[in-house]
């Protein structure tokens, strides 16, 4: 029995770590693509690729599309797509590790949003983590006399919007299967992002550029699948901290590919935010009657 539990933990940790690597790859390919494509183009291809990958799985598993949570799917898509635009825009302007870290600050907002929207009580550990986490964000922002970096605030908005999307998913997780939720997000996001892409007048010059753009959607969906598998293999309390390997991988990739280096102050801020995010993620959450086990949604 002990060996079986260890194996489950190892498998869960491995899958979450693989998902972290995939999500770091999403940011890396988006940053690379920003050299020849605008944000509107990157967002469209990320969603269109995910949609092309989800539809065959949906048909194979015969998941019905009929839903009683249509408005919530629209709301989730609005929040998620806004987060995506903010994230990919900030990746082009900021160091990769910074942009990824700000997007991973969403656990700091979750307890506050859940309190207002779902009336979930904030536990002491969550409250302490929020205060500590925002202190870390403040350190990374390193405000000057003239104020904050506007691009950094856009990156922080990505984390907030991602948190709003997560709470929306939690709100409809009782009745909605994961595949249906993923499909509607990919469908609405592709449909909406098509118009900014067409209006931007952008074009893809060659197969290399197309591959780079489509890889953002490929790695995003792979990351989501690995994460779902990881949380099914072991309790979230054991494997959730491994999702912050994304920040470590992004830091390493940024240093190798773009010679990005972080000062000691920013490294300290990143460590504080990661610690606070882990504490906030693992803090005891009240159970909702009839609610299915939560599966993180990217």
C-alpha cells in the first residue's frame, strides 16, 4: 500500500511538472512569435490550434454540447480571452520570467473573488498568503517616483482575469464536464479573436512561422491534459506546488534563449509570490455540495 501511494505521488508530480514545462513552452513560443507577429495573430492561432485538437477528442468521446451554463461559458471565455491578450502582450515587452510570474499570481486573487462571488470564507492562511504575495508583486514591480511600469500592470491584469475565469469554471463545475468546458472556451475564443486578427492585416510568411504560432495552442492543450492527469493521480495538496516549476522553467528558457537575467531583488520577489501562491492554493477550501473534484483550467 505504501509503495502504491508513493507511485501515485510520483506520477502526479511528474505530470504536473510536465504541464509546467508545457506552459513555459507556451510563453517561450509566444515570445519568439512576437518577433514576426502581433498579439492578435498569436492569440488567434493559439485558440484555433486548440480548437482543432479538441474537436476530434470531443467527437470520439461523444460529449454532448447541450449545456445549461451557456452564459457562464461566455463569461469564462471573456475572462480567459482577456487574460490571454494581456499575457501575450506583456510577454513581448517584459522578461519571460516576469510575465509568467505575474500571470501565475492568480491564486492571490482567487480567495477574494470567491468571497465576493461564491460567498466562500477566506481562511487565515489564505489571507496571510494574499498579503505576503502582493508584497512580493510590489518588490518585482519596483515602482519609481513616476509610478509603475504600465506593461507590468497589464501582466498583473492577466493574472486577475485568469482568476476570474477559474472562479467561473468552479461555479459551473457541478454540471459541466471538463471537455465541454474546454471546447466552449476554445470555440468562443477562436471566434472572437478571428476579427482582431483579420483587422490587424497580419499574414504568416512561411511554414516555420506557422509552426511557431500553432505550437502555442499545442503546448497549451498538452499542458492542460498533463495537469488534469496529474491531479487525478495524487491529492492536490501534494502536487499543486509543482505547478510553480513553470516560473523556474521560464526563467531558465529566458536566460538561455534571450540572455535575460534577473536581479537579486526580482528573484526575491518571485520566490515570495511563488511561496504565497502555493500557500493560497493549498489553503483549505469549503466543499460545495454536489461539486465535482476541481480540475485546474488553463
